[in-house]
C-alpha cells in the first residue's frame, strides 16, 4: 500500500470536469440545493469548534445565506465525497474576520499546524488542500507575463489574465523540494536550522533548482549543507506542504563520506545519530525529533524500523 503522509489523502473525488459546469456549481450552492459543505478560511486559518485537544471542523451550508455577503470571490470547488460536494470560502478580505460574530458563533479560527494533527487525516488533508489553493490565489492576482490583473476561473483551479492581448491562463503551482534521510547503515544524519524549536534536529532538505533531477538535488543539498557525499538515493514518499507551496519529495540516501562541514547558513549544526540515541528519551530542550505531521519524522521512523 502506498505510504500516506499527513496532509495527503483527503479522499475527495476532485471531479475536475465539474469545474467547468456553471449550472451544476450554481445548483450545489443554491440555498435549497443538495448536500454541500463550505469550508471557511481566513488568512491562513481554518474555522474549528470543539476543545483544544479535540478540534472539530466547522462547515457552512448554502442555507447560511450570509456567507455570500462576507466571502471574497466565488467559492472554490474542491471535490466530492459521495453525494456531498465541498467548496472553500475565503473570508480573508474581512480585516477582523477572526472576530466576525456570524463566524465566531460557529467556531474559532486556528492555524492548520495547531489543529490538524489532532484531527482525522481526511480533514487535515482537506485543510492543506484549501490552504494551498488560497495562498496561490492570494499571490497570483497579477499576470506574470504582462502585469495585468488576473481573474479566477474554473471554480478556483485556474486564473486568467484579464488583458485580452495576453489572456494566458495560470495554474496552481507547487515548488518541488527534496527531503532526505541520510544514513551510513548504523547512524543517520540530522541537522538543525537556527529557526527550529530548541533541541530539534531534522532531515536535510532543499528546493529543486532548474535543470536538476531530484537525485541531483538530493546529492547537491547534502554536499552544500553538510559536506557529505551520498549514493543509493531511493524515493520513499511525498507530502503536500502548503507552507506556502511546497511538494516535499522524500528520499533515503546512503552516505559515502562521514565528515560533516555545515554551511553555517542553512544549517547551524548537523550530527550523526545512532538508532539507540534516537530511541532513547531526552530532555526536549536538548534533543527532539520533528513533529509527527512532517514527512521528516516519517522518513526517520521508517529508517528506525527498517
Ligand atoms: Zn497577461
């Protein structure tokens, strides 16, 4: 079975053909329409109810007619779960959306990384999907070719330049990034950036540059960040990472050199860690692994169990 990382696996049928069917979309958004769930979003946050330990997603219904006056732009069609259709609603144009009474009557806005790991995987993936699309729209309001305004089309899955002489379409983009568990058989290489929580060490990672294969990026980043040469680069799994727009491509790689030279820019430290050390308990201020929602942690766990 495919390895499913956190923030993947919404289970939605994206039903892309329906993005171009305005009659069907309007019917699904009509107050008397069939079952429809609207996912509220405000400036990177999602609306949840329930306790801090057990947050629950809040969905609006077309029957909550007030969303039409408060939400910016058209709802974005996300997909189908059986007969239920999902749309994302953007309230980000409200300066004080976090305190909007009609919304706060239903729940509170929370950061995805605060709540998602406490929710079921499908909801976490739904939130990541919404976040990725919303951030893309927010950052692509103007055409990269001619500088004119763009407009949302295809129920939120494309934008088109409004300058008729240009008129090109823009599609949601991801930035591919590799992330790799480097090992020498008995030990693995973990590093830390200065922005990390105290004591946290993670797998090395970096963005794919133009003209590079993924394997070349893995080898280059290991060399640049830690001064370690690697071989046997094997794909493991991937993860949507909408912070803001990455697709993480996870690998295991075998080190062919052991000496570490950190670059001092991306990493402030890198070390070899034995399995025994990783499995022992530590004061988290001294050593901790990345959070369980990250592919980094999954790469480490799979090596520990391997
Ligand atoms: Zn243009």
